[in-house]
C-alpha cells in the first residue's frame, strides 16, 4: 500500500492526482517484483534453509555445481518409527514427527546450524566452520544444540506420556570434516545437500547409538576438537569401514 500526503493548504490539485495515477502502474510493477522476491526468499528459507535458499536465489542451480565446505555434521534418527507408522493413524504420525523435529531443530537454528533435509524420520544438519577456524566453536554449537534437543524432547515426552501417547526416542551422531556443498540430482530435479565421506561417517556414528544404547555419540575426530570432555566408548565396528572407529559419549 502506498499513501501520498502534501503540505499544501488546499491539498492535491487535479494535475497532481493525474500525475500520481500515471505513475501507479510503474510503481505497482516495482512493488510486485520486490514482494515476489521476498515471498520466494521466505519459501526457500523455510523449505531449504537460509544458506541454500540464498545460493539458489543467486543463481546456483546447475547440476554438479558445489563447493568444499568445512563443517560439523549432525545426523538424527527416530527410534521405532516403522512400527509406530504402521500402528498409528496418519495424522498422529505427522504430529509425532512435528513434535520430534521441532524439539531437535530449534536449538540447531538458534546456534547458526543449517538443517539441510528431513529424510523420513531422519534429519541432516551442518554447522559450518570458517576456513581459519579449528572447528572448536562449531563443535560446541553442535554439542549444545544436541544436548538441548534431547532436553526439549524429554519435555515433549512428558506431555505425550501424560496424554497416553507414545514417547519418542532418538539417536544423534556428530562428526566433522570437509564436505561438498551443492547441487546433485537429475537434469529435471535437483537437491541442495552435502555429500562426502564425513557425511557417511556421521550417519554410521548415529547408527551405533542403537547398539550402544546411547542417545548421542561422537566420532574420535569430533572428540579431539571439541573443548568439552567426552568419554571413549572404545573401538566399534562401523558398517562400510574396514577398520573399527573409536566413538565417544557424554560422561554419565
């Protein structure tokens, strides 16, 4: 909406009004362009995250276009989701996923992390590190986000338990390293994501939370960088790797 005012005692005359009406179409075109861009930016931020959204608006939409990025990678997964989704009505499944993602996503976004995708009942997020950073600050942000996410989920579970609904249990894996950040996919359908061995290992570390009965596990690389004390849980066989990986957890 645009309003016009004048300090003339008798207001606008007919010539003034005609001039204003003449520029209205040009002004409307400018306003519409800006409004569409703002709406597009908000939609891309909501569905892809702010970093990916800005890159796509800037024209980074070609397949196989990416850049190397140093980041802490976080993978999360909901326990027993297949059984729950088979047993519960569809609207309750959506509700529990919303409860889960809201609990773990909020502290990530508050600490400059970026959620790249929700994969069914899983989530992939990164905490980018500056080129001259030793990862320590990013590791703290990721660790604090994971701890707060579990605390928020505990609060969600108290509410769900009080109303007779299933409590939610998750696993979180944290690793760090260099990833490729950019577009992958087919000629007609692209996905903005991160790929690389570091992403794969973060997923494997998260998978170990089931066997070790821990809600959160860390790679040895993460543990060496993170200033907070973590406890070694020994060397564990990791699917897809020829050598076992030493994993760490929070002190109990």
